[in-house]
């Protein structure tokens, strides 16, 4: 049974390939790196969390959200592993940390739209984690067609994820499943003016240019957190 309903709007998927060993040393026991063509991936994902609410509630909350993530498996089911989720909503951060065990941190954010493009700015204000600022503009490439993720492709590997994993302070692993229609994707472009998320999580900035996709958004349901 789904516990939460929400919309993810104006989503930027900005990813860099990295050596799997770089990611492996950051994972809790029980999770392993999920690779594509021999590469691990680190993704910075800014978006608007829209109208998030409990299943029975007609009223929700909307705010900016920014995460750094990678891709893992427990040996059977692939999923997302989050290093941080910064959000511009004090109440939602408190609930997510207490009931879902997610590494949420408070941040002051500004999201502005100009045509199909988005400027996203974030300044972490939470003292439980290192300072982290982010400032970027992203959106679809001019004329890019909207399409669902193509089976077996890199884009499907990066966005078609229906489970997330987290670990508590004792190293116990928890997961929750999500459900949504296939992402409507477009090839994307990004201009990054500042990105402290790698340094704040102990990573060197990956070399090279990122792979970028954009989505106008989807509706999502999320289930309860369960121990692995």
C-alpha cells in the first residue's frame, strides 16, 4: 500500500561516470555498486517536490529538493542510494529523517522558470552536515523530442528506478518501493555555476562533462520503509 503521493516537477538528471571503486568504498555492507558498461554513476538531481502528502490527505506541500545519488543493488533488486537530500521545507525534512531514515537536510532554495529552462539555487542551512551550495540552470535541448526511457539504454539505467535504500547509524539497511509511469524524458543541457555536493560528501569532482536529461515531471507514490 502506498504511504505518500507526490509530483516531481522540472527534474534535471545530471550524471557523471566514475570508477566503481570510488563508490564501493562509500556503501554499507549488503549493498553493491550497480554499473552500466563497467562504470558507476554519481547523479546530481534538482527538482521541485510538488504537493507531497499522505495517501488520504487532499492537501500537500511543495518545495525545492536537491540530491546526490548513486545506483546499487542488494543482489536482487536495483535501486537508488542517496548521499544527501536537501530540501526547502523544515517540516518535511524532520518527517523524512524520523520516519524514513533518509539523509535529508534543510536548505534555502530558489527555483525560477524561463520558458523550458530552470534556474535552481540552493544553500544548505542545516548544521548536521557540511555546507553545500548549488547554482545551475538546466532544461531540455532545443527541439529535443519527449520520449520514455529506451529499454536497455543508459537513460533507463539512470532514471527507471523503483526502490531506494538507506542505512542507519548502525549500518542496518532499509528500503522503500516507489511507483510511477515511465519518465517523459528529453535530452538536456546544464550550466553549473557552483556545485559543492561532491566535496560535501567526500568525493572529488568527476572528470568530464555530465550526461544530462530533463523531465517536466511525473506523479509518484511511495510505500513504507522496510528493513532489508
